[in-house]
């Protein structure tokens, strides 16, 4: 299964897809294309400490709630 992730950086919206086979793979995929607002060291640390032990949907919900991605949906 894949998830389509919507992000916005510097006012530009992007759409990316990630593999959702595991939470770790989903986190790695989002890290590769960049998540919103990781411009400061504090935000980068927060992203690096994202919850990756509660499932993919939990991670994606957390990322939306914390402003790292705009939205997502599963294909």
C-alpha cells in the first residue's frame, strides 16, 4: 500500500507518494522528500523523534497535527 503525502514548503505545494509497508519505511520516505518546517535544529530533532512504533497511520496523523505534512491519503 502507498500513501500520498501533501506538503508545502516556502509556499510551494508538493505531492509525493511513500511506501507504507512499515512505519520505518514511511518515515524514511517522508525524510527523503522533505517535510515542512524542518528549518530549525529543534524542528529537525522533533522530526527525528517522530513516533515510529505505533503504526503508519499514527505517524501520518502525528505529522499532520505537528505541521510536518499538510495532509495524506492512502491509495
